[in-house]
C-alpha cells in the first residue's frame, strides 16, 4: 500500500525564505533546487510545490494543492472558497501584520478616499481595491501595477496608490502620504475543503499547524534557569513573570534550589538584574525552538 501524500504549497517570492525558516524551526527541512518549483521535504507523507502567494488560494480551492500558505489579502483578492485553518503572523521583515494603504503625493490636496472621485488608482490588489471604493460609493479608475507602485504617483502615472507596507518607510521615502488603511493582512494557512474533510489529511494538517504555531510562539520567549539559596526563594520568585508557574527543584545535598522559567524575551534585560539583586546566581538564558 502506497504512503498517502499531502500536497503542500510553499509561497514563492517575498515570503519564501521566512516560510522555509519557519518550517525548519518546526521540524521540517525543505531543500530548494535552482529553477525547480518542487522542493524536497524530509517527510514521506508530504509533497511540496512552490507557487506565488498571489495564486496559492486558487490552486488550493481547485484541489491542485491540499493546503498552503498565503496572505489573507490574496485570498480576498481572488475571492477563494477555502478553509482558513490558522493565522500565522510572520513575514519577511517582522512579526507584525502588514497593511494595504491608500497613499497620495505628500503635497496633493487629497485627504480622504472620497476626495479621489474620478481619479486613477494604481495597485497590484485590483479586485479588492475596486470593491473597497465601490462600497465607499467613490467612482475611480483602478489600474494594475506590475511593480514600482510607489513611483507611479511621483511619475504622474497615477493620482494615488494602494500598496502593502509593514513599516511605512518605503512609502514615506517616496514622498507619499497615507490617507487610509484599506486592509490589514497576515499569512494564513489554508486548506482545500475536500482535503480538510479527509480525516488523514486533516490530522496531518492539524499536527503541522501545532508545530508551526509552537515555533512562532517560541520566537518571543526564552528560558531562564538559575540557582537560588533557600533563604532567597520568596524574594526571587516574587520577581518572576511566567508563561506557567516556575519549576523549582532542590539541588542534591544542598540548601540551594534550581529554578527554571519561560518568559518573554523583551523583559529579560530588566529581569536578570532584579533576580541577581534578589539572590539568584548562575543565571542562564537559553533560546527555545517550540512552545506547544
């Protein structure tokens, strides 16, 4: 009997490197081949295909792929009927959701979407942008942009753009001004409706999601381990925030304790000096691969 296969889509382009790194941290090694759209993965139950995020939801909807990762924006753009399995907040730049924004020249008179009545809008997200302005009751001419969208306003080729940004830096660098937020987007793991209804495929997908989310959760956390004299136990424990209660164990033939905790990485720089002052010694910080 042949091994069942799950057909997984990996987004090619801006999300490609971040996605492969996430799978690596989650336990799956994906090996790319130059000019090959079918990378290897070290799981006999999975086959991989590489395709652009803009097209992923179409392939998943039709069943060419069982599941895949793409942006919420492209699912809405394509109006794809797929199962949204999980939100996975990661990108090529940060762990924040990205935004599609409506931007105009810094010195233009436009302050609201309504001010663009009869104007030309350039964007890659044409379908969603048309629906956005239709719902606002504003008649505009939406044109597809093949790239360098920010330059379209500067060059006089468009009155405004709808472009994706994480930080807004590039938009500001082109002398543009954001006048509205059109859509907040993030990476989503999607599945074909029939594949999701298949017990084996659904279980395989659910296990994969558990590991992917565990890897993402671990990115913002670290482990701390320290030795604490019994007399300082209460003062040290009073300083500890935690994901769960700390693990406390007696050291062999000693009045000292071993204390271990998982904390947000952002608090460590302030926390360690406090722990030291409270009596902790031999403090070790270590990275986490997954928190499930």
